[in-house]
């Protein structure tokens, strides 16, 4: 009887000790995670001040998301991880698959096994592709046994020699090598290449002179054009003996298949996608297309012929982001919807229809403070810049969604 009592007492004491040490462990674990979060945040702040810091910042944000998931803060973890992954898609190399693996891990821990598996499969595909490309590059450095690398490039499906990045500042690449500022004899020679890529068809000499040298008399403009054309051809001939700029009947154009631009890739993908019904697969395609927009079309060129295309492409971007935001809202993927809605508010800051979608997404996430801030920011913007106030319909919508969100909170 006494032995039984002693055994029970010892067992109770052992349970209390175990609970006590568990409590200490949990407290210590939380403190460690808080400390790690602090240092990661400091690292992000520092990396943002360093030039060319994008990759480091994106990876740091993925790590921060992982810390949030370990603390059980799933919404914050997923929001940060998804944004970091989408930013990583714009980078080269392994940063995108690495960020996608972090996202998969967080989805797995949160219980979304289907999405976790999808992202893991995608990251594995990307890593396999990168490995294949690395093998090809490594192989190309060896003796080629008489195989002409340039000829191989031209014979590949969808191959090209030069790639022009026309969204944002102009950037020109041969294979994977960028033609930096020092490569160009004159700025105008780069403008001429961008112009011919922009036209994507034979252009008469007179039209070129009018578009690129509008303030010069005919003789002076003609002399400048032929000098610029000479410099451009000399530059391109450093990389290939094939004539990239071809001429016929006093018309000039880029050799078909010799140059590809992000503008035409974007337009082709967009027009096909906008006619299709939204699915998860199409959403991923549109996300990749949106990433091609690195800034306004030919933003560093100051010519009249740029403006109509610039506006049309900006409107196309708005359509793509609207479609993605609508799809994500419909499927309750609010973090993803918010990425596009915030971007849309920057593109069309006076749009009440976009503001309604933005407030809806924030309210569904339960972020009442953000709902209030966004509405106040919109009101201040249109008051200062347009001398207007939100419409009565907009004011009623804000009041309704604020009241609804407060009721849910209580």
C-alpha cells in the first residue's frame, strides 16, 4: 500500500518535471526563433542598401517566411513566401527553385499537401532544366570537333542570336552575354536597333529619318542615319557574320529569326491567354508573362512613335493583372490577389473599382487596419491631385465592408 503511494508520488513528480522542462524548451525555442527573425530582418534591411541585392533579399525573405511557419503564423508565412517566390521568378539561376522549395515546405506544414506537391514537382523540373543548361554550357567550352556553335543556335527550334529587352531600359543580349554601354559607339545606334525591333517589318529610309531624326534637315538626317547604321552593323558583326540588318528596295528590317524581344513574347502570350478560361495552369502562365514587364515599354526613349505602343502595352498589363486578381479572389487566394491589386492601384490610382477589390481582399484576410489605411490613402490622393472626394457609392462600400469585418472579428 505504501509502495503504491510512493510510486504514484514519484510518477506525479516526474510528470511535473517533464511539463516544467517542456515549458522551458518551448520558451527557449520561441526566444531562439524571435532572435533568428530579428537577424534575418536586419539582413534584409542591409541587403536592400547594397547594389544588386535582389537575390540576397529574396532568399532572406524566404527564410523569414520559414521562421514564421515554425512559429505557427501560417498566413504571414505563406504571404511572405509567395511574394518572395514570385520575385525570384524574375531572377536567373537557382534562386527561383530554392524559394519554391521553401514555399513547398511551408505549404506542407500548413496542411496544403496538394499545393506543396505541385510546387515541389515544379522546383524539381526547374532544377533539372538548370542542370541540363549547365551541362550544355560546360560542353560548349570543350573542343567542338568542327561543329559551328552559331550554326547550331540558328537551327534550334525557336532559336535566335540576339535578345532585346524592351520593357524598362533597353538591354541587348547575344546568347547570354549582355552588350553593355561600352559596346555601343553611340547611343543612337542602340536606338536604331530598338526601332527596327519595334517595327518588326521593313521600314523605308524616309520613315526611319522622320522617326529617329525628326528635327534635322533631310541631308543631315540621312548622313547621321548611315553613320549610325555603320556603327550598329560593325557591332553586330563582332558576334556573327550573318547579316542581322537586311535591306531591300530602300527598306530596312531585322533578319527574321535573328532577334527576339520581350515585347512580342508578351503580346503573343497575352492575347492567347486573355481568350481562354482561367485555370490554375493559365494563372501560372500569366504570372510568367506579367514578369516580362520590368517597366514601361522603351522607357528610356523619348520619341513620339513610342507613346501609342507604350500606352497599349500598359493597358494590356492592367488586363492581365485584373484577370489574375479576379481569379485569385474567386478562389480565396487573397495573398496572391493582393500582389496584383496593389500593383493595379499604382497603375490606375484613381480607380474605385480596383479599390473595392483591394478592400475586399484585405477584409477577407481580416486586416481591418489595412482596409482603413488604403481607403484613407485613396481619399487623400484624389483630394490632393484631383480635388475630389470618394463617390457616395464608394463611401457606402467602405462603411459596409468595415462594419462587416468588425462583426466577423467580434
